[in-house]
DNA sequence: AAGTGGTCTAGACCACTTT
DNA sequence: AAGTGGTCTAGACCACTTC
C-alpha cells in the first residue's frame, strides 16, 4: 500500500472511498491478516495524507461491513471467524430449545475432481480446473441433522483432508482462515423444501419422502470471489433456520 | 420534541445517541410520518443546541437502520414501505426464473377474536385483548403458492376488512402504513420444512405430504412493539426463499 | 504517561435540488 | 440564489488499554 494512490483532484471519488479501497486491497493481499492489528487512524492519515476524520469514515464503513473490528484503546483489527461473536453468524440452524452448539462432523466422501461447466461457472473458475468436493454428515448430540455437498476451488484449498475437516472444532470458515489464508465474508442462500430420497433418508435416519430444508449457499471472499458452493439438506424436526429482516 | 431533553453532563450517553432517541420518539409519536420530510440537519442542530456534525451522526445511524432516508439537495425523509426500493425487502420468496412480482391475494377467512394466552404473549398484549385473524391464499400468475395465517393486535388494526386486503396492490405493510399509521421496521423469521396436510394440499393444489416451506414471522414496529404474527406455508417448486448472510 | 479509538465542535467547500 | 445533504479539515477533549 502506498500513499501515492490517493487522488485529490475533484474528478475522482471521495477520499474516504479511495481509502476504503486501499484498505480493502491490504486485506485482500494478506498484508493484514484476520485477527491482526491494522495501523492506527493517525498512522493511516499520515500515510495517506488526509485528516484523521477521513480515515475514520473509511474505517467506520468497513467495520459496519464486518471487515474490520474497532476496539477502543487497543486499535482496529481485521475481522476473523475465530471471534466467538462471529462463530454463529453463518450457522443459521438453531435448536428449537436451548443454545446453539457446534455439530459433530463425519466426512462420507472427499475427492478431487475437475470442474464441470456448471460448477466452474458458479465458482468463477474455468471448466476442468481442480475442485475439492466433499460430502458431509453433521449430527447434534448424535442425531444426524445436516447433510452437505460442498465444492471448493482446488487452487485455494490444496491439501485439505477429511481428517482435518473432521477434527476441526468450530466453524469451517475459521479453518479456511487459518490453513488456507482465505476469509469468507459474505454468502447468498436459496432455501426451499424438498422430499428425502432413498440415499438421504438412510443417512439421516428419517422416512423416505420426509420433508427436508434444502439450502444452497454460495460464499464469497474479498472482491466478490466465490470460495465455496454448498448444497445442504437439513432435518428441521427440532431445529429451525432463523433470519432477521431489516 | 423539545431541546430541553438534551443532557450535556458527562454522566449521560453520547449526545448523538440522545438525539437518535429523540428523533425516534418523533417517528414513534407520528410527529413525522412515513414519506414525510423531517427538519434539516441545521434546524435540528439549532433545536437541540448541538453542532450539525452531531446531528449528522445520529441521522447517519438512523438511515443505516432503515428508519430514515437521506436525499442530497432535498432533505431527510421518514422511510416508507411505499418506496419501490423497500417493496421487496420483506417478500423473500423469489421466482427461480424471472423478476419478482406481487401475488394476487384471496382472503379465505377473516375474523376478530380474543387473544389466547399464546398469541397474547407473542404479540405482547393481554390474553382476551382483541385480535384480527385472517387466513390468506396468494397466487402467482394464478398458481396458488403462499398460504398464510396472520394475527394482528386488534387495537391497532380497527376496521381492517377482507375487501381492503384483497384490493390492495403492493406490500401489505404499505397498507398498514397508510391506513393504520403503523410502520413495520423489522421482523424475525423461523424457517423449516413440513409436509402438506389434507386441508393445505387441497388449497394449494398439491399432493398430500408434499414438502412445504414453513415460515413463521414476528414483525415489529418502533420500540420493539410486535405488530404482526404470521405462519406461512409456501410451495417452493418454482420459487425459493433467498437470503444474504454478512 | 502515552497511545488508541470515541465524541464533539466550527468552519469550509462541494453536489444536488428547488425557487 | 438559497437551501439541502456530502465531504473534508483541524483541533479539542474523553474513555479505555497498556506500559
């Protein structure tokens, strides 16, 4: 990051917008990694040759977008999936009674394959590019509840193993962060109700044709780069998908 | 609203927070109604005896909470469900192909009743208080798709009729705003998959036990006051519930 | 005591809308 | 031209954390 990228001529976008972009580039490039401290507002103001207030506005917006976290007296940190507060923001399935917990994970299958044209388009890679695919069963207190098919771009997730996925406790995205230097920041989901087929009903230990919640998720990292495509089937007998509309 | 409510002694909360509260009271009391212009930043600054920047910060937060809308050169307006942009924020069911549209509405039943203890608790009223209940079928292009049971606090929705609900085009919340002076600002939803029973399968013209998306919604107006409880069943054959996680 | 973010002020100028 | 919100600055002081 260098200060020469700031353009004060009036033709261009507001200074705080340019600074937002520069900070985001620092996040994207890995100059500042999740959990780390970024320079203080004054440091950045000097570096960019703007006032502290302008840097503040840039950081304000980035923290309202959940990319940064401010801590009074300490400094400003890169947001991370390791923070307890974030842990459950992307796990939308909550028990009808009691507190949310993390499920046990069993990897039924994991393989490396080449992207079909469909998967390539979804993950914004080229057909034939390497893809990591896995099929996962998750249980709460021993009750099979979530069945996921997951596709990841192979170039990013080299060396991902079933063992690592099963042993990791906490959000999968914290694993992505720690081991693959990839921070998931945003996801789109499509939800519908479907009937269980034979394979699924056996794995989830439910009757054939039982209603299941189908959740398709496309997750992104910085710069709208897709990092995960997921097709999930969830038993909502004692769990529900929750959402807040604002 | 009066300026004497501002307390500059350091024991109290930040000035902009106090101003946020005062503005929200103005919204709640109906002093400024949806779609209307509120006083300019300078006017409010003078009225509250603070600087314009402090008022700005208060308004900034209220507009990021979707309570106010700023328009450069024009002023700051109370957010409204009549704005095209807001129309689809609370209708989460989108067609798999094509653009979102508003469904046709048929009211199957509408009655006034007394709140059971369960409904009373949900709507934060007293058991026995009046409640408006209706049962509604909505169709897209003639295809029955959404079946809702809706409970409203009777004290607020006096005079609501089936005819009015059926004739209104656009969001139900815009009707609430115009005719009942009640602005819905936020909702919580619980989503699950269920099987269609006999009644439902007939109304929605689908096989018995077909999977349906069940969506329970509790909607609030200012000050976390519940204004609507809804139990919906949706056919997700050609529609899906969409969501963004951030 | 020094450094960080958090609040508040006063004033300048810009961009957009209305009169 | 006048009024609105939008950007930017410079400086003051507060609250919290660390040394």
